[in-house]
């Protein structure tokens, strides 16, 4: 029964995978910049915008599924992770703009390493059996 639940999960698919891959690529880019003592560059900020768009799309897909009658296994945790996930790139943007040094790039790297973990937790809370 678990495989059927995961197969129909709105937060598990190409959009989630693309978000994870994009986030990890951006994390590597930001790490290289931080190691080279470079402030966040245009590529990092554009990457954060694209990542935000992908995560908002993932959230919209989840909300449409919930509106259609599907339910996450752990609703409280699911919505907490969903809100956090959508806020992460914006938080990285603001903090990196406030810190225009290598540490701004380190902030982008850290947030982009946390994002895939939150995506996976979002998937796990959807698939959890509610009791």
C-alpha cells in the first residue's frame, strides 16, 4: 500500500527532483565562490529565483492535490515543511544581499544544502500513514 501512496504523491516527481538537483548545483557554485573569497554573483541570485519558482510550483501542485481531496500523512509537519521550503531561497537572497562578501556565498551554499533535505522531508510527511 505504501508504494501506491508514493506513486501518487504530488510532491514526488520531476518537479521535486529538478528542485533538488538545481539546489545542489547552486550549492556547489556558491561553495566555489566562497572558497575563492567571492561575494554572491548574479548567477547565484538568478539561481535562487529559479529555485524559488520551482519550489512555489511544487507548493502549488501540493495545494491543488489537497484541494482535490488528497491528504498528507502528517498534515501539521507537511505544512510546516512546505512553508519553510518556500521561504528558504528568499531568506538566502536577503541574507546574501546583506552580506556582500564571501560569507554571502557561504549563506547561499548552506541554504541550498538544506533545501534538498526539506524537500525529502516534505515527501516523507506526505507518504506517512496517518494512523
